[in-house]
C-alpha cells in the first residue's frame, strides 16, 4: 500500500446503510430507494425529490451529491420509509448492480416464486 | 379452546384502538418513523422487501374453524389471497397496506385474535405440540399451561423490554414435537416418581448464529409453581443478559457465559427470594384459576368407537401413501390425527390460500370438532378425525390441493421466506426448496427414502431451523452471489442435536445435486428401510456423507 494507492478503505471512507442490514461503499452510481409509507411499495427518488415506482425514472447520483440527496430523503418522512442508496449501473437503462443486485432486482420486480405478484406481473400482463 | 373473557376483550380492543390512532398520527406526520417503528413492531407489523408483513399470533398453534375463516377473509380482502404459516405456528400476511392494518386488527379482535407480542424483545407466542390433546401419553393437555403463560406474559411490564426476544415452548409427552430443546425456555410436562404432575424446565436453547441445545435447570418443578419459577428465570436474564451486543443478547449466551451451574444457582436464589414474599409476592396461579383455564381445554365429545383396520390394503396408492405419512395414532380408539401438508410441489412451504383456508375450516367443522392446528414445521393438523371419515377427508383435501402425502418426507421442507420477502435474508430459500421437491417428485422414491427433514434458512438468523435439519441448508452471500452451506445430523426431536457443517459452501446450482448425493449415500449405506437417514447418520457419522459430497467437486 502506498500514497498513490492508499487501499480500498481510504479510497472510500463513507459507509452507507442499505436496507438496514447491508453495508455499501460510496463508490459508483447510486439511486435512492425506500418503501412507501402507506403500503410498503418499493419506490425510487426522482429528480426534484418526487418518488416513483419506476426505477428507470429514478435520479442517478454519485458521491457527495448522493449523500446530500439521501439526507434530504431521510428528512422528509411523508412518503418514503427507510431510504438508502442502492448501487446501479446505467448501461441500457438503470439496473441494480453490486453486492445487493439480487436483493434489489427482487425488490424491483417482486418475489421470484410468485411471478403473479409485484411489478413483474404488471409487465407480464402488458 | 380458550375463549376471551371481558378483560381479554377489553385489552385487545384497547390495543386496536390505540394502534389506529398511532397509524393516523404517523400518516399525518405527528409521529416520526423512529417513534412509530417500535409501536408497529409491538403489533406484529414489519416492513419487508416489497410491503409490510403482519404476523398474527396463533396461540400454541390452535385455531377454531371460524378463526381460520377470519384469516381467510383477511387474506382475501387485505392481502393477495394467501397466508403463510411460520415456524412459530403463527400466520403471516405478506402484503397488507399500513392504512388497512387497523381494520385487519379489528377483524382479528372480533374473532379473539391479535398480533400482540409477535415481534419485539418480549415473550413471543408460546408454541406447543400440534398433536396436543390428541396424542397418547400426555400428562395433560400442554395448551392449558401455554394459555397460563400467555396470560401471565401478555403485557407483563417487567418483561416488555428484555435484552432480546424470548421464545417458550411447552410439550407434555416424551415424543418432542415442539422442539423444546432449542427454545429460550423449553417446558416438558411430566410426572415425578410419586405420580404428581410437574415440569422439566430447560433454559438456553436456541438457533440463530449461535445454536445451543437447552440445559435442564430443573428436572422437576411442582405444577403450581411454574409462574414464579419462570419469573425468576426471566428476572435473572433481564438483569444479567447483555444489551451491548445484539448478537450476544439471547439468554442462551448468558447461560453459556455464566455456566449452567452458576445460572441455575442464580435462578434458584431469585426464586427463593420471590417465594419468601409468600402468597402476596408470588405470581403463582391459584388452583381455581388453573382449573378455570383447564376447563377450556376439556376433551371434545368423543364417540365411543372401536379402532378400525383403516390402514389395511387401500385401493388407491395416493391414499395409501397419505395414510402412511399423514395419519398418526390418536389417544382414543376409532380416531386419528391428520397432518395437512402445506408442502405441495412448487409452492412456498407453509403457504395456504384463502380458498384452502375456507375449505379446511369446513372440513374441521365436519370432521374434527372445528379444531385446527398450525405446526412449527409449517403444516396444519386436524387433530380429532374419525378413522371411518379418513377416505372422505382425503378426497376433500385432495380436491382443494391439500392432499399431499409427504409429511416428514424429503419434500416436506421447512424454508424461511428468504430473500423473496425478507429484509434480513442474504439468499433465497423457497426456490431451493422447490427445486429439491422437483428432483424428488416421484412419490415412490420419496417413500423409499423415508423420513428426512430438510430445513433451509436464507441467513444466519436461522428462521428455517437449518441447524436442526437432518440436512440443513444455510444461504450465505458471497460477493453478491447466493451460496449454500450444508449441515448434517441436526434434529429437533427428543434427541435434539445441532447439525455439523460438512464443508465449503455450494453454488446455488449445486445444492440439489448435493442433496441427491447425500440421499443416495444414505440409501447405499443404510441397514434397511427401517433405518432412517438420521439413524444412519448417527451410526456412520459425517465422513461417508462428506466424501460423497466433495469427492469430485
């Protein structure tokens, strides 16, 4: 380890809670996600602070901008419960990535054992 | 079964009204999420991956047919048409909207049910033998004592904020169907040499990330002293249990850190202090109150029947398999206990649809004195069925998709909700269970393999009881990929044991092959069909199974 290559810990000092259980690093592209207060539905934060059920309409953020937007989302408790930053990649749309990929794909689509429930069902019907 | 008195009704109704107000204040912003979260959890309401999840208490796994219909109506009106039987004999609904939960709780309250103490660091739903009151050899119905404990522990102010959650199970026979050795407190009703009824008390069992088998702290406790003794145990735990580390806060850690002897001594000392106070300081139950509660668990009005030769040569192979696996001996001649499997191939273990609940309620009315049970193995039970009614019952169950003849077989898998629903899970559990079921789809092959308990957890919290599976499967996250660790030789019966980890984790597409290798190894090494998997494992040890699992991988 050298000054030019300070190691992963120094490169990404900020650890952010994801989903209350997992830890993620403040690297790369992020989307803020939460569950909707009234019914628990998975939602994503769009530009301007509105919430959307559509991941493709979410605002993609990085670095301090992501942290700032997360703080704003946490301060506003009227719609989103437990907001956190999820990793995404943005080639051909916005898709979950990183260690939480499977979890976020299931949150986004619905339980893999019940294709008739969740957004996957709506897409199937469409 | 127990029926609410005016006090029960008043406190449950008051809780519903209180929660209705709390939800309203959360929605208007008067309560913050941090303030609201513990309040909703105290009413069994979690927030999971896709939605809220409401855990409804089924005290000691006993339901009336009418209560089951109410659960069906909730599934239909407020959820997505199904409920899920949990490993604490409760029923979980996976999709309720927060705004509807007060109405759901009201509907439960009207049917003498609730979701109180199904979450939080308190004494949770007391579980019991699903064959209670029906199995031969019981000292008395264990549910009497479950109900006594339920009344004592509900809203007990001293034990509302324990270091961690607290789980008690009660059984009354030598054949343990309630997994009492892996509970915070396990209670076995028994008689002493003088023939007097009392309890064996075990403390410090549990699963999770640090599994332990419970220690016997009292081999015989006189029956009328149960509550003061439980109070002493809980008090020692409350005072000395760790609160600095979530993962070391369960009583099992305290018992093992203090040592069995020191812990027992502390409990006995505390108990003596309580008893010194005399009747005014003791919470022990007056005999009249015990008798009042026992009155709710009187035997149903059994007919005087003779046993029949109902197992003799049935024409239908499916019915024959069902008789062999799902029908157990009843204490009364002419009756039988029926396990209703919630493990049809391809469905989530423990799921039951609203229509199935209604159908089962009707069958309970018709064939089982309106009595239905849930089991910690995620099945249901009709406890008092006339042997002569078995063919008609089987036909009716089969018609509604509840006729799976697999109780205790390789496809009767316990699986936690896993990453398909759960906020804590690392990996999925249910799809693994479904793939194993598919591989062993042939009922003849399943019968040949015989009793084999596979239990799957999607994370180290072990809600799928993998530690006590004959074959246990634990999901672990490896850099975002699902891997599964296999344990062998666990069991939750009277010879309870924690399974042994046999080697490195397996990729998700290797798990079913691994289970098949284990089964094939067992079949090739068993002394005969009468030697079950777990017996063969006990005789042979892990080595031949390890070799089979990792020989070429």
